[in-house]
C-alpha cells in the first residue's frame, strides 16, 4: 500500500525529533510532532465522512495546524483545496459550489457566514484558528497514528483555483505525481538540504508558498521559520540564522528600503529566490549591490508548478527566468498555429512534463483548449527563448496590445519607462480606440521624492521605441493594483482607464 506523495514528504520524518516548524510564538515543533498531529487530523477527516478523492476546502490562517492539515489531507487520499483568506462570501460560494467538497474548514469568525454556504452543497463545516477551532478540538482527542490511504501517481492530491483575472476561476487538478516530481527537481536544482532553514513569509493558499516552499522543505528535511504573514522586522531578524528565502518581488523591494539590510545581515543566507511576479532588473541589480547576492528568479504557474529557473551555478540574468526545469520541456510557438518558432522569436510558452496538471475541474472544453493531446500546456505567456535555451518573459498574451495592426508588447515599453530616473515602476496596457483599435496607456509610480513629467518621459521613450509603441497617455498612481501574490492587475487598470 503506497501513497507516493505522503511516503515521500511525510513518512520519512516519523519519529524524527529534529526541529521542523518554528512558529511566531517561539514554539518549535519537530517533524514527528507534525506527523502525529496530521494523524490526529486525519482521524477527524475520516470521522466526518471524508473519503479518498473527496475535496476539502480550506480557508484558514497560516498556522502549524494548517500545515498538518495539508499532510492529513494527503494521508487520507483527499483532495486539498486551499483558498485565499481575503475571498468574500460571494466568491467562496462559487468555489464551494463548483468543487462540491465533503468538508469546509474556515476561521471561527467566519463560521456563521459560511455555514449556509456549506449546507448548500451538503458539506460539513469545521473551524481552524490560532486560538483553536472545532477541528482542532476534535483532533486533540484522536490517536497519533493513522493508516495511510493508498494513492497512485495519477490520483488527485490538490485542486487549486486560478486567480480568475479573465472569466471565472478554473480549478487546476494536481496529481500526486505533479506535486512530487516538481519538488524533487527543485530540491536538486536549488540544492536544498537538511542543513537549510527557510524563512517562510508567503501565504499557503498558493502554489508558491505551499507546493514550492513547503514541499521542498519537507522533501529535503529543512527547517522552516513559519511566519504567519510578511513582517519586515521579523524577516530581517531571522536572516542571520537562516539560509533560504522564497519571496515575491515586493519582499525584495521592502528589504532594499530598510537600512538594516546589508551584506552583514545577509552573510549567512545561501539563496534568495523570487517568483509569482516579474522582478525588475533594477531591483535585481540593487539587491546584488547591497547584499552581494544575486536573486534567483524562476517562473511557474498554478497549472504546472515551476517551469523554468535561473541556474544555481552560472549567470542569473536580470530580466530572464532561466532554463527549463530538468524533466520539463519548454518550447516557444506561434500563438495562432502552435508551430514551434526559432530562437529569438516572440511566441507562446508551451510546456510538457510530469509537473503539468491533469486538466480543469468540471471544464473539459477549457481543458481541451489549453492542454494539447500530446501533453503540451499552452501557458498564455509570451516569451523569447535564446539559442542556449534561456527564457525571457514578454508578457501575458491577453495583455498584448494591437494598435493600427501592429503587435505591441507591454514589457518592452515598461523596461524603457522603468529606466527613467523619475520612474519607480510602470504598467503598460491597451484601452479601446475608435480608429486604431487600441491605444497605449502607461500607469506610472514615481520614485520617492521625484515628479513625473509626461513630456520628458515621452521624449525618453521616443529615443528607444518606434512611434507606434509610444504611450498616448500617462497616468500617475501612488501604487499599481496587485493581487495577493504581487502580480499587477492590468484588467483593473483597463477597466479604470478605458472610459
């Protein structure tokens, strides 16, 4: 009887007293503590009727018991479905109705709101909170051993909903093999070992924080400083006794904005990894100058986990996302025909490998549109691949601007604008235009203490870009709209400035 994900990530740690999770309150849990807690939670899951293949919806905070709950879900053969803690009741109703879970787990303060939503689909509702909840109270009375349910490579382990910036969110079905294969490759690629200590400040309702950060730590036996949320003071405090940080670009810009962060503070760190949103070349360069470390940028998606990574050894080139993760194929294709394009051509990223998901939950037509019969997944991202295989993202296909019949790639314009000393960051997008189809608009965030001059910025852009690519309008903002993982929401910008 095997359960390939549980057997790889959790079983080897049974009986191990080495520290694993270091919590905000100072309590340190060993690997064995977490394994035993997972077993107690697994008994509760099966006790309320959870069977192999049943979905467990989890909208709860970032606690050690939430990590143990993930382990319990895998151990019982259930399908783990974490949801953003910021989602509203209306949003949750859609996810719960679509997934049809057996069990819904939420923060105690949300129980009254979500009870009728759970009842609509016949799901049991339990609570999990920092000060306890009904799930935790029930688990306290259970045995600390559980007979692991057999699960094979193609059985589902998780269901993750995409952010849904266009259309309704889609549930990506991730198998045991999908999650395990990617974790195995990343541990090797990034050289994660049981000597590492990860500062974990990411949310755990997302691929990055749960499947990249936690799965690799579990597989390697690394310690995890489990922060309940991003806290710059705590992050800086933990750095001298840690070796790894996985973050989004905002983490690194915040560090650069704090004088306490310097080479001495980062001396014990082995690796800084960035993903989930593009890292500006300026941030990359400033970080190296300040700390002596070159951030390792990588690229992935909900549907695929990690697709590419800059190398551990060798050049980590600013503005690129590196090479295909071992065992994963990447090609650049013509978005219209699917034909592979030569090096240096802008086209669609397609990827194939054991990391690629099983399809979209309850959406066979959408699955057929984006997952080819030969196994290649059409990512929706536009990129250029150099002759050596290094990939540089150009942007999302849906963000492509077509003006007067010309294709305009926003990132090319953003790179030029960001090089202006008055500009901290920019987001370029298209809005409807009665004559040319779309008009180019640039949202600008000024460097602190600087004032953006539209005419001067236009002159700067004109020195580097063809006339048809130049923004027809500049809008200065205090901050760009972003989702929880730091990605700029261009759909929000288009909606705001299209009138």
